[in-house]
C-alpha cells in the first residue's frame, strides 16, 4: 500500500510552492511520489473551466479516483495539490484511500490575494480573486463567491504566511516519516 497526501488551502496559499519543495525533499529521501496537480489536470479534464459546483464535483471525484487507483495498486505514493474547497471532496478521498493524510496550508486571505495577483509564468491564471470580486468569472471562486471549508481535523497544518516553503515541507516530511516509516525506503 502507498499513502496519499492532499495539500488543501485557499488559492494563493502556497500549495504548489510547498508541493515543489516537498517533492524535492521526498526525492532526496528516495521517495518518488506522483503529484496530481489540479491546475495541470484541469487543462485536460475541463479545458474551458466554468468553476461551477457541478464541474468541481466531476473534477475532484476524478482526482480522488486516480489517487485511489495509484495507491491501492501499490504503484505510487500520491500528492494531491488542489484547493478542494468543500470538505466532502477531501472526505471522499479519506473514505476511499486507506493511507490518507490531509495537509492544510493555512494562509490569511489578504496574503493569498497578494500572491495570486503576482503569479508569473505559472499554469494558473492570475488575478482570479480580483476578477471574482468584479463578477468577471463565469463560475465561482473559493473564498470569494464559493465557500472554502477548512479542514476540521487535518493531520498537519502549516501556516504558509509564517513558515517558508522549506519549513512547511519539513513539517510535512516529519509527519510522513512518523506515520508511514514502514512504507518508506
């Protein structure tokens, strides 16, 4: 069996940046997970995203099924990088994936707004918060026009406004080593 970690948090909280550092640390430790980044997957699953609740249900259920298949067959450890704005999406993963951990990347909204507005060369559109506040998005934006339901009992919480991406990844690695030491090289 392999484990799955879901890095969740508001858009702009630092999920993708922390994921990159976590992947680097895991690789150095001999762990080779697969990263399921919703930003990249959305381009294929929903090339013209509407960001509606219906679309989110389809996209998040798809991510969960992929993670379940990869972990259940013992193929790979999986890291999910996705907002997962509703608890039900992450609870589905917890119900279907035996070795699952929810990682909450906590960050105040004003910092998420600043980070999101200054994105450069990333797969995610910038200024989504601003566009959502102006009503220019065709769908809803978590934290603005759609709810973001923070985890009630995450296995790890990191404050990305107080910790560097490296420090955040180190906290997550500490958890991984303590919980899944038998699954690691």
